[in-house]
C-alpha cells in the first residue's frame, strides 16, 4: 500500500504553498498526484522544493460548511447509507490494508490502552483497533444510532462501550484516554478545529491522537464535487489544526487504495493519517468562540432537500471514482503511471 509521511516541522513549507519534491510522488505530475509505490518517505529528508496546486486550490475556507459538512445532514445521510455502508464505502475507499497502515502511527502497542474511536460508525476502524487493544478498553462514539446499530452486531466489538455523541462535544472527562482515533468523520464536522481541540482534551498526558481523513483533490471535477459535498482538508490544514490545538510531534502519513498506484488527484476519501502527542495534562490551550452550527435552529425543508440531493450526487461521483481507478489499474500495464 502506498504511503508516505510528513512531519509537522514541514509545516512552514506547506503553509507557504510549497512542498518537498525529489520523492516519486511529486516527481511524476506535481500537484500531489502521485505517491511512492511502497513504504514511508520522510519528506524532511528531501531537499528540492516545488509549488503544489493542492495547497493553493481550495475555493473556500475550511471553516465554511459544505453541503453535508453539517450535523443534521450527516445524520440523515447515514440514516440511509448505514444500510449499505460496509458493502459500498469500505471496499472502494477504506480497505483493510489502508486501515491497518493508517492505524500504525497511533502506536496501539498494549492491550490495556484506553482507546476512543470517534465517529466510529459501523465499527470498521474499531475492528482494526481491537486487533491490538482489548475490546473492553475501547469506546465507540458516533452521532448516528443507525451506524452504531451495525457496530453492535459485530462479534469482536461485543465488549466495546458504544454510545451516541458529538465529536465536537465529547461526553468524557478531561484526561481520560491513552489514544484518540477518528477515521473518516472529520469531513462532516462543521468545525474541525473544535473536534481536534476535543481530541486533545480527552487524551491523557502523552496520549496520541490519530485522525484519518480525506485530502483536497487537484483534478477540477473532483474538486467541484468535493466542494459541494463535504470537507476535504488540505494536508497543511490538518497539521495546522493539530498544532493549534496544542499537539506536539505532529506527523502526517499519506494513505490510499493500492490500485490507485499512488495517484492522488481525486482527493482520496481516506487520504491521510495525522498523529500528534498531548504534551501537558488538561484542556487544550486553544480558545474558540461559539459553535459554528446551531443544531437546534429549524432548517428550511426545501433547502435541506436540495443540499441532500447535491450530497447524493457528489457521493455517487465518489463511488464511481474508485471503480474508474480500478479499471485503469487493470488496463494500464503494471509499472506505468495511470
Ligand atoms: C465515513 S463514516 C466512518 C465510520 C468509521 N469510522 C469507519 O472507519 O468506517 C463517518 C462517521 O462519522 C459520523 N459522524 C459525522 N459527524 C459526526 C459528529 N459530529 N460526531 C460524531 N460522529 C459523527 C457519522 O455518523 C459516520 O458514522
């Protein structure tokens, strides 16, 4: 599986719109299109710098909600998607080998670690966690009871604590968990910085947060659908959110389905795994204003329907992309770029 790693110390380079090159993922077509075929690349070790479109292409700020980057809409989206979620989403975007690679930086090296899986949904990522940690020490939280109902049916998760709750307002005391994991949920959070601040709060000192999420596409059509649908943060935004929340040793590892052959122009739904360590006990030093979304505010049903339909359209596009990439992988001779 293709993967590479960026460290938080590269932050200034990324924020100024340039990214390390000299490694094969940038070499072929720039724009963060390609990853190395195998293994880790420590980009701190590379020297030549070239601009990336990826860091310049977001058409609106990450704080501005996309159509389904909204708690109520995400709730309804998963009301229906949960029926087919495990059969449709994971095989195309979030495969078992990707999951295991993405969880590696979380350092799940002891069975007695206390772990929370935020936005745990049907428990697909939790199944990867309980390979390393006793299920009784794992808590799954999600805002969708329909997704959680699927997790409850899974035998290896029978001993996990499973509860409903909001990633931006976790119902746990400060300094509770050794590990915070969240996979594929940030794209729905109206205020991602608040969610990452919460990650910091609920961890114990020295605890590790591991947040897995999509990356912003460079291909124009994929960018359009990403923008109307939900949040596809840029890599530098992930790093910035972690650092602002107070995390140290912030690292970003690129992940993707292996049949993409490292191509990243469509903005992989599961595009990176970001980790950081909590250096001090207590709450995050970051102060934030009021919540972005007022869930108690009534929603115009017509506006809701339009947003919902647009979300479905974009979701359909992103169901087709991995199929298209898989066909390309079958047709184009091995070793050639696709
Ligand atoms: C793509 S699924 C990922 C599920 C699971 N982590 C996995 O790896 O398959 C996203 C999940 O995030 C949940 N979610 C979205 N917004 C949330 C929020 N604000 N708080 C808690 N969960 C949320 C959704 O209900 C959904 O189950």
